């Protein structure tokens, strides 16, 4: 799976997180971006983690809280978000 295991990450509803590049899934792959939402955008988690078939650390309902996508309701995999510093 991942070269360096950083999952499972667990976030709670109401938690403010930041979008990040996801680690490569296999050797030679580059880090992956989360759709069109820029890296470093703030996101508010609005659900408990949900199971998904990719097993990429959990799937969350969320609302983007910064940048050009502010207010967008979306779903985001945990490997594309990190705790805020």
C-alpha cells in the first residue's frame, strides 16, 4: 500500500483540517492532489469517517473553508487532509 504508513488518520466532525498532497500509492508515482481544491486549503470535517472501497484512510463529508472553493460541500479521503498546525 503506502511506502510510509501514516494512516489511519481519524478526524472528528467540526475539526478544521488542511488539504495536502497524498502520498504515492506505488513506487514511481508522484504525490496526488485532491481534485481542483488547492493544497493548503482549510476544510471543516462534518462527518465521522465512512468506509470506502479504496481504504485510503477514511472518507469524510466536509465543507471547504478557504480559497476559491469556500463553501463547497464535498467528500474528501483522509489521505488528502492533515491536522492543522
